[in-house]
């Protein structure tokens, strides 16, 4: 079992290897649940699992049921916990959940969703809870109801980190370990080589680099981790001219004030410089590069989940 955010890519790779898969979607929660409505897991015919629904208390039963349905090529709406016929599976706090298990159309949905994600486009899986069928859709502005569930599928969230030295290395390693798609941009060949050996892609930059050609979208976070802040201006201007979801810059309050003054003197951008998070990260009293990395990732998650 692997907990991955991007189960579509993992399942697509499995399909390309010739396997069969089931898509399991959490469509109803009565009470509390470890995972939110719409959470998904992918179950392969060889028992390999990507994603998570319950955190463990019903996962074995879910996998066994999905593998049985793959063999039978059937779809099913199944309930676990309160009100379920499976009285031996009890969820925390007496909760009940309903899952839709798709096997008949799972391959087509996964392949089409994967293509949309590569285009950095939002798509959806539309589940008919009466007919026990589901289809892929590029139309995501559909209203769910009691008998139709809309699972929105978003591109993977990526983090572009610009910087050098230990701050860059610590941040990229932690973000990578936390399951984010990370790419490092740096003039520091040593840092890039270090990260490359750990599976983190990178690109060497110079102060004349054209950052406007780097693709930035609403599913991208930009973090600058330079001590020499002259490196930042072009990067931050490109970020402020994009629809990037998050822009954060390392430095003290005084440094951030100077940064904003400098950007104010530059040609106007699509979005105001005040959107830059600085000093970057939640205020947890971080004192070393690892703690700074934790504070930044915490802030990204905090804002993505609508808490800020």
C-alpha cells in the first residue's frame, strides 16, 4: 500500500504495464472520516494499492472487495461502518461511509484523466449512483446531488524552489518526502547535483535567465530561498505575472519591506507584490534550514486548505 496524492498517474503506469485496476471513491460520510469526501484509492489486480480511504480500519476489506469486482468486471456501491451489513468492520466514532468501486470504465477514466493532468487541466469523474456507472468529463461545473457524485480531478500540485545551499536542499528534500512534485532552480551546481542524486529534478539558472518561460499555473507554488536577494527580482516578477497559487520569499521583515519597495519601482505586474508571503512560512520560531522548510510547507498546506 502506498499513500500517494496523485493516484491517477500511479494507476496509469499500472495500466501501461498491462494490469487491471479499480477506482474506489468515497461518496458519502455519515459522521467523521479520516479522509475527505471524494478521496480515492486505486486497487490493482495484483493487490497493489495506491491512495487511502479509511487509514486502516476498513482498508483490507476494501481491497479484497475491489479485487473481487475486478475479476467479475462489476461496479458496486458499498457501505462500511454504521448501517453496513459488514458488522465486523467498525469505524471510529460510529461513523458510516459509502464507496463507489468502478472497474468497468476505470481504464478509460484513468487514461483520459491522465491526459488532462498532463495538460494541467481540471477534469471530473461523474458517478451515477443509481445506474452504478461513471464517466470521464472535461466539464467540472456540474452540481452534485443525492444520486450523482462529481469527483473533480486536479493537476498535481507542484513546487518550484529557487535558491542555493542548505536552505534549498533542506526544503526540496522535505517537500519531496512529503509527496510534493518538486523542481529546484539554482546557480549552485553542488546543490543541484546533491538533489539529483535523491531523485529531485533541477535546472541551473543565472541572473540573466528568462523566468517568464517557466510554466506557472494555479497548481504551482513558488518559493525563493536566496540570501543574496538580487537573485529574486526576475523570479518574483514572473510569479506575479502568473496565476501561481503561492509565492513565498525567504528573509526578515526588513528584507521583505525592501523587497516590496524594489518591486514597486519595477514595471507593473498582473498581481500586486503584497501577495508575496514574507517572511515566508508560518511563525513557528524556526531556527535552522530544516525547521524553515517545515514552516514553509506548513504555510502552503494551511493556505491550500482554506485556513488562511
